[in-house]
C-alpha cells in the first residue's frame, strides 16, 4: 500500500500496482477499549480507473494496511 502525507491510500499492489483515482468514503472504528490493545482502524472505500471498488483499512495500532475481503 502506498499512502500520501495525510495517510490516505494512493496506490495498492495486488497482482499489479493499482492507482487509486478516488476515495468514495472513509470512517474510523475505535472499539473494544477494555482490551490490552483496543481496535483502532481507519477504513476507506477506494475506486480504481477500471471502475473497481475496494474497501481497505489501516490498523492504527500496527500501521499495517489490509483489504476487506468478503
């Protein structure tokens, strides 16, 4: 995952590098505050030039990016 200086995704490497053409939505989830490491994630709905949409999120505890698969 490549991100800009604001932490927004700009490109994703899947089988090949896909440039993000738009961010259609974003939201943050903070949950399970009682755990030793609460859940803190920043989600984005990204759009590629092909028209494909994908949900990705950044785990704010580890700094790792993930694709939402379902």
